[in-house]
C-alpha cells in the first residue's frame, strides 16, 4: 500500500475537492471512497467527506494496490454508436444486463465492453468499469460509457446536476387524454417488496418525469418521456402511478397482455451530454427496435 502526504496551503475547501486537485488522476468520487474506507486522515485523525481543510493540515492518503479485474472479457456483439478516447455511446439491446452481479457474472454489457474497448474508467470498481449510469435489463437504448476517470467524473457531475438529455419512447397501457404532462412524485423502495420501487414520501428522493403523447391507439398510447431525475425504475414506477403502466412490464405492468413480450416496451432513444474534453454538446438518437416497431405497425393496421 502506498501513502501520499500533503501539507495544506489553502483553507475552507472541501477535502475531496482539495485532494482531487492536488493528486494527478484522482477524482472526487475516488477520494470520497477512500475517505469512506478510512484511508484518508488529517493530522492523524479520521475525517468526513465534507471536512474543509485548514492551512498546515497534514493529509495522509493510503492508496491500496489495484485489485485484479476478475470479470471476463467476452466477444459479444454490441452496437457502438460513438467512440473516442474519452467516451463511448452504446445502444444496449433488450435482455442484456448492464454489469455483472453475484450469480450473473457473464453475458453482460461490461463483459462485452472489456473485449471491445481498450480503456474503461475505474471509479465504480472492478464490476462496473466504465459504467456511469444504467438502464434496466429489459429496457433497450443508449448509454454513456466513460473510458477514463476524468471523463467519468465529468459525466457523473452532469447526471447529478440533471443536465444530461435523456429521452425515452414507450408504449403504455390505456389512452392518455392530456397531450403533455409532468409527473413530480418521490420514489423510494417499497416497504412491502424490497425488490420493487414505489411512489412514497418515506425514505424517498424527488423524481420528475415529463411526458408527451406521440400517438394514440384504441387501448394504448405511444409517449415520449424526458427525465429530469434518474431514479431506479423511474419511468416504469411513474407510469404505473398515473395509471398507464408500460406495456410488457412484468413487475409494474399488467399480468395479462395482448402481446407476447420478453420485456417492457421502453427504449432510451436520445441521449445528450457535454463532452468531457471538448466541452461541446453532443446528442445521439437511435431507432426503435424492430419488435417495438412491429407492435406499433400492428396497432396502426388494426385501426
């Protein structure tokens, strides 16, 4: 284990920001993890992440040897929409899990990324290299991937600041009368089923989804959904909450459905962000998957 010592020459700066600015290739996220793991001391005392440094503070940082990556790279075909030295944009197919987890260590997007891309950020650890944000297994569409820690930190901040453009298309049960609307309802873990999320005021976070009707059918509505926040299962929970669950959702949707689907009709269609190096806004659009379009075409032919 290596140790870095810093003598503070400034004051009233959060320690995670101070260390990130002083130590090369170290992000605030990685500093915060070191603090949580008790690998950072100030004047030989443990501190919290929001500690503000004082002149002549002596900071000691213990750096553990990097753990070997034990996730297998797999030659899985994936759609790389864009790639440069800092970021990549992937169009994830329905049915693919984003990253490995106990009991599911193979066949994920991460396994494919390790084979296809030369570099991935390390901030989220050995199981989630490059992963800045996720979409559900049975949701298809665009994901940002960070190829180094500086890019990861920049994209993560944009997510935190809600400046990433994230637009989804979904077919939902029922006919929505309003042309547009905003769902502003907090989401937290269900007290009855810990695997589910729900709209609740208990141990929850604010969640905001904007929707716009694109097309109405006899019993269904095609909607465009723009996220202001990014909570777990947000769109699926919010659409159920207002009475229009996503078609094919086997957790929050109707148990019996007209179509034989392996997952929900929810696609992350558009993603936009400011490039970490060029500071230029980039936006990517994707086509709806064939199975999604086929159902829409069937519904149009039935009218």
